[in-house]
């Protein structure tokens, strides 16, 4: 079964990829030019839409020739804590359960569907928000999700960090036009709010809430871990 690492890179050091020679590796570079590397395929694209734009670009461009297992990772994954495996092989362990694999599930509930997902109060993005570096949405998060999936429930399995693995057949359950529409939304700016929406929706897109019980359990696990750290 062929498996591919799809990497969204800005200016991160990608030396960590060199040991994964058993994977096909495609790097979408949105930053400074990279030297050619015989182990990687390097594709330079415009720096727009965050990592979700990169994932959609790859899906649209390769829709008829997708690999069996597609592992979407950011150029730096060791700063995402429990939200990303440090070893891509880990994504393969449970891929057959849902056809979708993440290191840790999360859960969207009534308090998570805020128009701007609370990004204006997030210290990581607050200055970008105030300086209009993050483009706003006319729909808001919940309406955006309902437009995609009219019957989407209030409680939704999610994942964070934009790192996940998905089987080809899960991607192909949607026509390529579905992905093209999303791609057109995300390419409007370097940092659209919809990129943050998509990070939270990939799990539902590919699993339709199959991991809901596991998501509840993972949320409890994460809360306990954070309490212990403090």
C-alpha cells in the first residue's frame, strides 16, 4: 500500500524528514526556495490559505492519482504537543479504524461555534487579528460548516494542528468540485479565518462523526494531562 507524506512548509528546517525513506514525500514550499533533494518532490506554491489551502491544492491536483494513504503534516510538528505524532509511522497504526487518523481527537460543542472561533482572544493570533492580518468571514464558523454540511450536528469530532492521515477512499467520497470550491475560498489571502475553520472541520469531513465517543474520551484525557502539567 503506497503512502505519502504531504508537507506544508514555509521556512521550517526539514532535515527531520530525511530518515523517512519508506514514504513518498511531497513538499509544498511557500517560503524561501529549497535546494533540490532526490528524496523529496518539491513544489513551490503561493503563500496563501494556511496549511488547509496546501491540503486542498494537493487533493485537487492529484484527485485521480491519490496515494492509498495520505499523511498531511506541517513543516514543524514538534511544537504541537499531543496534537501531532512526532513519528509519521504512528498515523498508520489506527488508519483502518475510521480511514482517518490523528494523534488526539477533540470535540466541538455549543461553546466552540463562535463566529470567529474566539481567535480574537487567542494570544497566538490576537495581534494579527487586531492588525487585520487575518481576513474576516461573512458567514461565521457555524454557518460556514452548515453551508458545507446542512445536517452537521452541534457536537462534532475534531482535531487540531492540521496534521492527520486519511485514506484515498475517504477523500474520493466527495467530487473534486467540493474541494475546488473550498480551495477558491482559501486562496483569497495569506491568513483567512476560513483556514482556521477548516483545521477544525477536516475530521468531520472525512469521518462524519464516527469517532464521536473517542473524541469525548480524548478531551477528558487531554484535560487530565494539562492539569498534571500545571
